[in-house]
C-alpha cells in the first residue's frame, strides 16, 4: 500500500489532537463572549488570558505585550502600517526590509511606497542571509522601521536576529520581525534580541488556522489597524475567537516544551534528504546549509518544471510545494529564489519539503526512493534538459 507523506508543514501543520481537545469546550458549552460581564463570558475571558500568558512565556514577553489577531498577515500589516503612520508624524518615512520577505510584508511596503514612503530592500545574497554591515549602512536619520523576517518561509534560512536588533537599538530604529516560520521551531527571546514587534500564526505550530498574535513591546504605541470595539485592551477590535486563541496558547506551549527533542529528529530527517537529493545531477540546495530551520529542505533541479514535479510526487503519495503556499498557484518563479541569484529557468525547478514531528526517517527514505526516478522521467521529456546536455557536450 502506497504511503501518504505530508511534507508541506511550512504551509500549514495538522491540528494537534491535544490542542483540539483543549479547544472543544469553547466550541460547544463554553460559548460565552469573552467581553461579556456574566459568568459564562468571564470563563471565556479567563481562558483567553491563560492563552495570552502562554504565548508571552514562549517568546520571553509579558502577557500585556501580546495582542491576538486573525493570523500572521494581519499582524504584519498592523506592525508595519502602524509604525509607518506613527513615525511619519515625526518626519520619518524610510523603511528597511529584505528582498525575500513574505508577500504580507512586501505588498504592505508597496502600498506605503505609493503613499510617499521610501523603501530599501536589502539583498540576501546566495546563502539567503543579510549582511549586517549593509543593514547598518542603509539606516538613515529618517529611517522609521526595520522589518526583517526571522526565518524564511521558502528556503528556511534564519537571520542573525539578535545582531539586527542590537543595530536597530543602537540607532534608535524600531525593529519588527515576521516570525511566523520561526515561532515554535527556534528558541526566541524578544527582550534579548531587542525586538519591538513580532508576528506569529498558530497554524504553523499545530494550532488552528485563523488566529495569530502580535507582540508589541511595552511602551511602543502605534495606531490600530482594526477599529471598533474595546477588545484586546482597545487595540484590536472584533469579538475574540476564544476557541482559536485557546488552541494557539496550548499549541505554542507544547511546541516550546518539546522543541529540543523534536528538532534533533527533524535535523536528522532534513540532513538525510539534503545529502540524498543533492546527489542527483544538476541539483542544488537553496539557502545556507547550517543556518536554516530544522525541518526545511529547499532544492532546485535543472531541466525540471516545479509544477510537474509536485504533481508526480503527489501521485506517489508525497505532499510538497514549490515555495510559499500563498503563491503556489503562480506560474512565475519564486521571488525568494530570484533574490538569492538563481536564474529563472533554475528557479522554476524548485521543491520545498518541510517536516514536522509527525514525520519519520522512513518518510525520508521513501522520498529519496521516488524522487530520482521522477526527476529522470521529467528530464527525459524536457527540451530544456536536452539543451543543457547539448551545451555540456559543446554541441
């Protein structure tokens, strides 16, 4: 019987049974509005407060610094647009980011550019990591914000966040990090890293979809993104998604408490795949080999179309992706892969495998058994591969 292997955990993770069990009362009997004053509502409010404490503890924050949102994209938009609006009043309309941020950040920056802001996108170079001297050189008197992701969603590279935070603090610049891929996968301490704002999303660490959070350093005041009622201390309007928030709190607590043991396993799976897959002719690993998420493998195979590769892997029972889930329907090559210097024709042949604690070394063995013949078959049908081989022979 053909196995089914889910290897797209960077897109979303499965909801944990333990997390679902914790959520169920708030989907059934404990349905009270957390903003209501009677006992049913107060029980929901208490559950939200416990979740807030759990999220805060996971990143070294205070519970008063955690604001629940509908997910990572909302958190990114609130942080970036909020800082932009606040700092524009002080004459600061310059923002620094990187060329391979998630589209929730890049499209937000494009909107701000249309409204008179100037954006500097730092290169991330071949290894997918910024250079600190280039960041410091880019900071100006009118720099309002530095927004750099903690870990990339496609190639998994981890940025030197602590050093970035120190540079921003030195120059008095607000620092936001999109940590959607990092939370639950790497140890995070917002105080130690001088992070002012941090975005996260529950469904990336076995929590429910549709709920996230923004860490906002105490004392930092930015305008609301969503106006209305007085929820979230008057900072984010909308009836609390109590069940989702409860699930997020439990999921992040579990992710942090099991991180070390889980990551040891994920690194074994990751490295086995990398070692095996890069033996395939004209293959390459995207991003730094060491400074990357424990469960991320990003590869490119010349002479192969990524979409065909995914479909054939699916026929073999392997669910993977060619990059970000938010752009997987696009025929254009990944902006992330182009940002690290890959040519279009190489970037088109990309494969992202992302693993969770549900995966095993046997999964890695199976993937490595089906991947080479799939690549061989696709190349046999590829005019581009014929061209590559002809050029090798000097024809």
